[in-house]
């Protein structure tokens, strides 16, 4: 039997692409043929640009003016950071060869969900349930599938609160998913507040795989990795320079050529695709990042890291998911929020790293138990 998966998988974002790949692989490892599904209209594109989606966003912004600024800044931030064509091609190749997205018209998507040989539909993970979004996409809540077949694996709301304009629709959609889990403690609070459901907190899918075989050797030796989604802070820039000088490492930066990097010596830009990203994190002496998934992969691959508070170009912080993750493994000290803190050392704490690895293993077990229980109960319902 097969399982359908609906999640974010594009936007030229490493974490987005790799979490989709990891969840597909993990479900397959449980014994189910897993298909990553999408609407045929935009399945093969590098960004999710659907005409119906754009029209819905425009309509909601008219009715809720407070959405306009958030939406404008989000899209401005996304499109103001150009991705080199070589990197875009690597993402598209990864989607074609590894994700193998199955694009279906709406009617066939519904038929796929209703077929007797389709056991279940899973939505998740990443910020598919972004609480402040102008478009609460029914696709990400599996509205096309029979209600009893719906499973939510660790979606994120992207924050601690839900704006009033989205509370009713989110509550309605979540109530109609029998098996709900979330990615952050704050997400469990939101689900409880909206629906009175208890939702277990499960790990980001990228923690579900080891990645060792997938990664392969790094393309450089003796380097530190700089992965910043927004302009690095002054503390981050000085830390990059100090660590590089103290340890004699070059700096490998990807995917953006931030103007602030120009003041750094010994910096090299690398056109990294999703697989390159894993290699670069795995082979680095230290990772400096403002990214959730940069942090997650560093933890999973046992690479020393410093995570810096992000200078959001959209003016909207999302530190909750990072704090939730680091708190669980007692690594809050790796999160740098003060502009006065500039580190020159590569963190080394074998005991802490071992504890983190043990936590990752336990989280994989929790994820496996959640999905197997949901699939078993859906199978029993399908037989009735």
C-alpha cells in the first residue's frame, strides 16, 4: 500500500528540500510506498506560484489590511535575495531525482486519496501551518483526503501566537485531522488552545535520517561554514573573522553573497545544492548560522556550531523553534542573541554532543511510534 505526503519542498531552501526528502525516506522505511504529492499546476516549478493562491492572498489582504505589510515584507525578503542559476539548477535536479514529486490535477489528487490501496495521507513538516500567513492553504491540511486518513507530522506554526484573522480557519482545519503532532512546544500550546487536542511534539524530519551515506566527502578541507539566510549581525561577522584567524581556517559561504561578507578575509563562495549543503555541514570544523535547519543538521551530524539571532529582513522573528530545540538538548549557550558576544573558539563538549545524539535517537523512536500507531489505526478503520 502507499502513503501520500504533502509538504513544502521548494523555494531554493536547503532545509525545506531536505526535510521533505527525509520524511519521504522515513515513511518508506516503515514499509510504505511513499509519494510526494502536489497539484499539477505548479509541481515542477522552483517556487510555489499558483494563480489561485495569489488571488486568494490578494482577496484576504483586502479584507484584513494588517496582512498586507506581513505579506509584502515576506515576498520582498524572498525575492530580494537572488539565487545563482547554478544553485537553482541543483535544486531542480534534486527535486527531479530525489523527491520525484507526483503532480496531479485536483480531481486525481482526490482519487489518489480515496483509492483502496492508499493507506494514509501525511502533511508536514516545516512551516506548513504558518499562523500569520495570508493563505491558509487547504492542501497543507489534507482537505482533499477522507478525514480518517489524515495525519499531521510535526508541522510548525512559525511562532507562538495565532492572529485573530486566522484562528477560526486553523481551528476548523486542525479539528478534522485525527492524528496531529507538532514540531515545537509552542505549537502544542496552539493546538490545545484552538481545538483542545493534545499534540505530541516530534522532531523535524531532517533529524530522522543519519545522512552519512547521503553526504559523502566535503569539497574543502580545513574550513568553517557560513550559512546565513539574512545579513549576518556584527557579532556573527566578528566571530567568523576571529575563528578563521585563530584556527587558520578558510570561510566557505553559501548560498548568498551578503554584502557584509566583503570585509572578511579568506572567504570563498560555493554554489551548494541540497546534497552539497549536507556535505559542507558534515565536513566543517564549525558552522556559524542564523538558520534553524543549519542548526538541526549541525546537531545531527555532530558538527560544532554557533547559532546567531537572525536579522530578519521581513521584520518578523521566529526564534521560538530554535529555542525549543536547543532547550531540549541543553545547548541554549550555542544561541547568540547579544551583539556584544563575539566568540573566537570552536565549541567542544563531547558529553553534551553525546547527550544530543542520544536525544536524536529517542526522537526517532517517538516519530516511528507516532506514525506506526496512526497507520495501524487508519488501517483498522479502512477495513471496517
